[in-house]
C-alpha cells in the first residue's frame, strides 16, 4: 500500500513538473517568414500596414528618430502613426534613437540610444520593445550584454558579412546555429529586385530555417537605394499568401526558438557559410572551364572530323554541356 502511494506521488511530481523551455516550443514549420520594416518610413503606415492587414500577416516595424524624422513628416511617421501600427497588432521594435551604427567604440552610448525609443514608446502607450535591428549593418558581439540587460530577446542584422550589401541577398536564420542577437536577413529588398530575388529568399524557409525579410520604404523617401515600389511589394505579399507562408513578427519567434540557449561561438556559422560560398564559387569556376574546354573540342571537331564522328561527339557532349550549364548558373 505504502509502495503504491510512493509510486503515485512520483507520477504526480513527474506530470506536474514544469516543462523545460525547449519542451514548450513549437516545431518550426516550413515557409515560416518574418517581415521587418526599418527606419520609421511614412509608407509603413500608409501603404505596408494596410496591405499586411489585408492578408492577416504579422510584422515588426523598427523605429528610429534618426535622419530627418523629427522635422520631415512627409517621409517619416509621427509617433501617433507608430502607435496605430501597434494598435493594429504589429510589433514595434527598437532601431536606436539616432540610427547609431553600433561598434566597440560607442557602446557607452547604446543604453541611452535604446532608452530614448523605450521612453517614446511608453509615452505613446506602446510596450517596451523586445526586438532590435542593428542600424547601418554594423554589428558587434560586445554589445550583447547591453542588449540582453535591456530586455532585448532578438536582434536582426542584414545579409552581411556573408554577402555583399548591394544585391540585398542573405541566408535564412538557423536557430541553434545563429545567435538570436545576430539573426541574418535572408533578403533585404532593393529597387532592382525581381520576383525571383524575393522568391529565392523565401524558399530558404525550410528544414528548421526561417526566412527573415527586411524592407525599408514602400515606397522609400530619403534612401532610394532601398526603395521598394508599391506594386512590387503587393506582388511579394500575394506570393506569400498564395504559397501559404506563415508570416510573423520577430517577437513571435519566441514560440519556436529557445532564447536562453547559449551559442558558444556566434561567428562559427558565419565563417562556415563564407567558406561554403567560396567552395561553391571554386566549383562553378571549374565547371565553367570544363564547359569552355568542351566548346573548344566541338569547334575543332567541326573543322576536322568526318561527319559521322562529329555527330557521335555531339551526341556525347550535348547532355554533358546542358548539365554543366545548369550547374554553372
Ligand atoms: Zn536602419
């Protein structure tokens, strides 16, 4: 009898024990997309917000009072408009007061920069931001303790250093490999982007990876190099809708990602991707050379071989060249 009571007590304790953070997490579905909008641009309120609402998408708007925010209300939102985005269910994130590129020499100013945005949020009835976007693609792990102390759970960066800034390309976020304070943008929209650029970024959202997308103005005011035309943006959002993507804000990643998990070396995954990219380039170059070599043999044969031999050689080369061409692209 006593033994049964002990077993019963143990079972009760097991079933009532609190779950570890990782056990409460949902598995990351394929096509999980995070939308982010930087720099408090007016069209976030007038254009992007209404389109996102139409589709029921989540998104994070990263707010700064930098550039000409304080005086130029043609190109930048008012705090009342930012508050309206919050009321509409979107996340308001912190992008520093002055759009300060964070580096080891100005860490002493970071707390004040974050606090200024928090204070404005409080004044306008917006919760204290828990997501951060690194301004101007400047990143340093020396800032992690300050961000963590400030209650920041997630911080999004651009596509660099793995990719160059200009094309706006990037890798999908790999929880467990990427540090939650160094979340890469899988795509950072550019005016010359075609649908393929957008789709390439989104299609990375599979096998536990999340496509975090970065936009600026839709349209952009002061920074034309990160402009997205409204018609193009509408096509992008329609693609996400038709392809049944789950579209969320940065804060919603907490459902899928254990933010307490430590990443010993946050730069290891960055270096690994850079190495893989170099290896792929080397293979592509070899294939290109092989293709040129095949072209040369074909040309020589055209001049010297008998017709029957030429036909046979072309039969062998044609599928080979097609394969090489596909891999070289
Ligand atoms: Zn910015």
